[in-house]
C-alpha cells in the first residue's frame, strides 16, 4: 500500500524567554468579561507556513465581540508587525462605537 511512517519533527525554540527586556504586568488577570465593545482587547502573534515560507501574523481581538479588529502579516517578527495590527484595531474601533 506504499505507506511509510513520518518522523516527528524536533522541537524548535522560537522565543527567547531569558531576554532582558521589560515584562509588563498582566492587568487582565484572566478576567475576559466585558459589557460592551472596546473595553478589553487581547493580542497574539503566531506564524503560518506558506509556499513562500513562514509568515508571522499579529492579531488584536475585541474580547466582547470576539471579532478580530486588527491584524498584520510579515515575513519578519518586528515591532512594526504589532504596531500595524494595533493601528488597524484603533481605526476599526473608531467605527465600532459610533
């Protein structure tokens, strides 16, 4: 039947948790409840394999509606990636609360 086993990939470290940059306080403290849009936002960065290589995706979601209100993609994980997602979220939020 031409079947063969696939070897499990080795774990690849993608973040440096021993950095010297500031770590900010977790002000949400896992309290994700809201009563209206734009009260609390959350963000994350992930990466996606494409035919052209890895792309990093930064997203900002509104915790009330669970909608993605800002996102950005780039082939490098930079501050600009996150700033672009946040800028889109700020622009989107200005229309959500009118």
